[in-house]
C-alpha cells in the first residue's frame, strides 16, 4: 500500500490512497509555549446507513477524527500523543546504532514487536515501511512522495504514520544542521 503525499512537506499534507482518497491529514500547528505541533487526523468511518430511505448529503462527505499528535520542543523532550497515551520521545523510542545520539529509533508496535526506523537510505532486511521522496523527473519520470507500507505493516498503519512524522522531522533537522555546519556541499 502507498500513501501519497499531496505536498512536499510530510507534516503539512494529505496522505491519499492509490485512488486519490484522502486517508490521513497532517497539519502543523504554530508554536504554543515553545512547542510546535503536528496534528494527525484519519478519515472517520462513513455515517451512511444502508437501510435509510434517503441519503444524507453529509454522510458522503469526508470527515476526519483526531488520531495523534507529535509535539516538538527545543529545550525539553518532545512528545508523542497516540492511542490515549502521552509519552516523551525518550520513553516512546529507544536509540540504537552508532554515535552518541544513535542513528536509529526503535519503538514497540501494537503487536508487542519492536520496529526500527532507520535514519539512513539503506534498506533493512525486512522493511515494514519505506518513505519515497518526491522526484521531479528530469531524467527519470516524476513521482509524488509516498509512504509505502508493506503487507507486514498494514495492521498498524496509524502508528507507522505517527512515528514516521517524528522520524522525518528528525531526519530533516539533522540534514539541515549538517548543511549549515559545512557538511553539505558547495
């Protein structure tokens, strides 16, 4: 399954299925007491009643319900709010890999199994989800950005998307920091 991004910015976009139906929305909230927020909502089940004699026009509109939130802090620990829990990033993820900050982030899925987001372009042995960046397509064909979720991850798409938004923000921040400190080209 692919969730296609409607814009280049993963934390301010719609995530659509192959048919163009919006399944998730990510919206970036302004700073609140030093925190930036990414609010994630998911399409709600239809309220259409097949036994009704007339179709309520509102039953066919897309309605969304709150799924989760990623809260970024500059000074204190950032937070993830999902599934009725509000946890600091340090409790939600554990770091693994080389370097002081760790290269990868590990979280426990709803099935009790640990999953790892790799902050590299290398593919893991058995990926559950892979982010494909938008390609403009001068030489190869253009394609929108997408989050590809393998069949092994289809039972936990919600948590994959919530954690992806945190990981992608972290990756972008590290990329920006390395460019500003002389590590990113001309």
